[in-house]
C-alpha cells in the first residue's frame, strides 16, 4: 500500500503568501473591519475580537519569558507551553502578532483564563469565536479551494499514484484532482459538524441543538467539523470521542435488551434532571430501536492509525500535530519519507519518530528538491 499524508505546506506552495501563518492571522484581523463580517455567527462586535487577539499577543510574550508557567492545569497544557517556547522563544526580540500561529493563541487564551479565573461557558464562547474567525480567514472568500487549478501535471500524477491520501487541510483541492476518497483527519469545510446536522444522532434527542440554531448557508464552512486546538492531545481526544461514545452506547444497548435491572436503570435516566444523564438514556433507547444510529465520526483517524506499507509526508509541520506523528510511530509502515522545509523540521521529525528512525526506514528529503521535480517538463 502507498499512503500519502499532506498538510498546509502544499497550499503554501501554490500561494506562498495567502496561507502562511502570518497572512492567516493578518487576514483574520483585517476581516474584523469588514462591513460584511458575519457578526451573527462569530461575535456581535468584531472589534472586541480584534482587541482581544492584541491582548493575547502581549500575554504570549510574557508566556515566552516564563510568566505563565504556574498557570498550566494539566500535562497537555504543560507540553503545549514547552513546545510554544521551543518554537518562538528565540524570536522574542523581533516577534510580531502575526508570527504566532493562530492555534497557539488558543493556548494563551486558556492560560489567561486560568490566571483571571474565567471559566466555562465564557472561556468556551470566546475560544469558539476565535475558532470560527480563524476558519473564515483560512477559507479566504473561497479562494482557498481554487489552488488545485495551479497544480502541475506531475504533481497531479503523483497524487493519483497513492492508494490512500490523508490530509490535515479543510479544503477540497486534493479531492478535486484524484478519484479516490481523501480522508480529512482534522475535518472538512464540506462536512457539517454533528451539532449543525439535523440528521445527526445528537439532533434526535429532545434537546436537539439544531432547534435553537439557524444555519446560514452562505457561510456553511463555518459550521463544519473543522478541528482547531493548540494541543495534539486535545485533537486526539476530539478525533476519538465519537468512537468512545459509540462503543459505550452499543454496550449499554445490548445490556438494556437483555438485563432487566439495567433496563430499569436506563429508563430512570431519562427522567433525571441532569441533561447529560437523560440524554444518555435517550441515546441507549434509540440505539435499541435503531441499531444503525451512530454518533458522527468523519475524521478517519482509525484509518490513519492502521496504515501499512509506504508513507510519504508532505507539507506537514511536526510542531503542532504530535498526535499524528505518535500514530505513525506506532504504525506498521515499512518506509516513511518526510519532505522537510527546514533543518529544524528535519531534526524535529527524527526526534518524534525515534522507532521508525532507529529501524532505518525513515527517509528525509529536502522539500525544494521534491517541488523541483514536480515542475520539470
């Protein structure tokens, strides 16, 4: 089997300005001044979001100097802060607001909330506004999905040579030039989040979220299942949570159908004042009546974890998606080729793929050489 994993680097290759970290953050800030900013979806007063990002930048500088070390609340945040310092500390003297990746601002947001005792739901609502504004910037008024028109024939042929293609990108560029399904392991602009999908299992419950939501089809991509977070552990949890939920509901449904004591307990859950408990009861009963019902899981991370054979990794930074590299490290690949943009990327990949490297099956190739071949006549 030949497998390919691609990231945002391929978008940058065909537009070396619009989809860089700097431009995405800059466009997000500029979007806040637009007359057509979708305030009804993101935030009523967009200047508040713009100001908040500016405040987070100041706090990010403080975090790089150790000012937030005491505010981490879990190992995942601690690891993210360590990685954050690794990536940006040497640039502190010249650091600009647009130098910091937007997902890294989520980390600073969470640390600031810990410092000032801002808790959910406010912490979540602010982060969600940031997330949706980020998606708006990435989408770039639809220009993002036109990049495949610039693909040279050699690159299209290269893409078509793989049995399976995985991507961390939300766009449809690779999908547009290959015949096989492309697996969007961090979500896809064309895939509604279960919360906004009227046909999802979640929206069959009496308190269906969709009852209180009006989806604006002009901005359908803002309602997508695109995942963004500062931490690979958090992404991995989000990727796997549906599988965990489906497994639990399946087992409870089996017990409900065969064990009278369990049946009585679950029947009582529906009357519980706690919404989570009552929803669990509804979910089990619906599963018994309709075994085909499942919580949506369109991230395909299980497929990536199960790959065998050869794997090429193209345009994927090793800094933010450790969960992906951990999965590859545990996989049964027989050859892994990583195309690196910088010496730092090369060294980091060797560090986070120690087993594959020790086996001698990790091949490190300069990205510039790869693209040179793609443009040869």
